[in-house]
């Protein structure tokens, strides 16, 4: 067994795995600190994070040995399974079927994107995200060199728009934005021309602005207030909606160079710091040094993902890695932007760090996809050297 492990680590991207594990280890440590200060030392969330990280690591290693090309070509299977779980939550809200609750509203914000199974929750859009990357990569690979033809481009835009629209109807606009961001980056990587990209962005901004002006009710009341809370955080009328972000920004600002210390009483209390605002808690407890360490670890993971993309033996592998990179990048940008009070709160977790079993497992599954591309590239390079 140890021989197999050593052989695997020699072929796999060990640094990539090590960076992921360091993120998970730091996440567990910070979650224990949060639970010590906020939940009286009941370390349930840290325990779930440990289990999810170990399970995710195991699935990543297993997934890395599966040919990514076979996974992409099996898109009808995983697309039907994943979206077959997502679609019921569009229409069923808090409907109990035995010990399963379909369309569970986990956050009290009309976001019915969850399943509650016993005492556990699961968000199927996390699994659908991986399927979306695989199917869009397969689609782009099929039309390689012809992406900018009107018919092909229209079908690709429909491919991106349908999941985004479905998740918006579901009530999870944060995840819908992540899907749109993944689609945009993958289309560009697949050969979409720069003028079309710029034109599309301009049209999206103009269309979105016009839609908000003509149909202001398209945003739910709390969503509009969250946008205003970023623009005018000191407005007394928005004190409730801006409370968590104000506290998060204050916590980051008072962390200093080395922070207040882990497992200490918080000088700035951050509500539910274990979830979307774990970065601000960490910055307060570990200071500028800890905040930069997190950014460096996440940047290293994204850099290794792009490195694997550039070394892929085919376009399909490059597109899959690009999609995983885009998912990580947009989640980090939006989550940290929320913590810094420069973006509104839209319920996006920080990869590897925020508490949540399903999100952690799905991040590691994405890591497994990237490692599958890397292992295939190394085998191909080794075969080429052997032939020469």
C-alpha cells in the first residue's frame, strides 16, 4: 500500500495536493477557534470539516485516476443525475418526503437550493457545477476553431444561460453568478473573440442596468438593501442589513500585523463567522500575516490549476482546468469582496475554508479533475520520451 502511495505521489502534483491540505488544516484550526469563542467549545463544524476534507481527498485521489475524457463524454449521465437533483428545488419548497426535505431554505432568504437529509444539508448545485464544467468543456471541444460562428455561439450561450436561469429561479443568485463567471472564462479560453467578449460585457451591463430601471422589483427587497449597504454602509436605515459586513470590515481593520490570537475572546464579534465571513475572523485572529497566508495558499492552488491547463495534451483538458480555475477565482473574489465590504453579501463561501461538508467535498472533486488532466499529461510525456 505504501509503495502504491509513493508511486502515486511521484506521478501526481504533490505540491497541488499539499496546498489544498494546508488550506483544509488551517480551516479546521480557525473553525475550532470560532466554535470555542462563539459556540462554547462544541466543535461540530470543525469535525464535519475534517471528515469532509478527508472524504474529499480520497475522492480526489480516486477521481484523478479516472480519464477526464471519459467523464466528459459521459456528460448525459452526470448531467441527468445532477440536474435531476437541482430541478425539483425550483418548484418544491420545504417539501418533506420521508426523512428528506426538498427545497430546504437553509439561510432564511428564500434560497431553496438545499436538500435536508436527517440532520445534514446538501446543495446539489455544487455537484452540478462540476458537471457544468465537464459538459461545457466537451461542447467547446466539439466546436473548436468554430466558436465564433453564429449558430455555434448561440448554442454555447444557451448552454451557459440555461443553468444560470435555473439557479436564479431557485433563489441562489450567488451561485448563478459563479456559473455565469465560469461560462464567460471558458468561452474566452475556448476561442471566443475579444471584440465579442467586450461587446457581450457591454451589452450585459447595459441590459442589466435597463432591466433594473424598468423592472426594479426583479431584485428582492433584501438584495437591493444589500447593494445599498455597500454604497452607504453608515446609513442608519440599513444598520440591520449592514451589521455583519460592518463588523467584518472592523474585524479585518483591527487585526493588526499578527492578529488578536486564535482561541481568544473576540474584540469584534462577527455573527456566524464560520460561514461566508470566516476570512474576516481569520484576519482578526491572525492579522495581516494570516490574511496574506490564506491569499497565497489560494493563489498557489489557482496557479497550479492554470499550470496544469497549459501542460494539457488536448484542448478538452485545458478547458476543464480553466473551468475549475474560474470557479475558484470567482468564489475567492466575491467572498473576499464581501468581507472587505466592496461587494454585496450574496452567500458565496470561501473555497476550502468556509464550513460546509458538501462544498468542501465538491472542491476536492474539482481538484481530482485537474489532477486527472495532469496525470494524463505526464503519462503522455513519459510515453513520448520512451518512444524517442
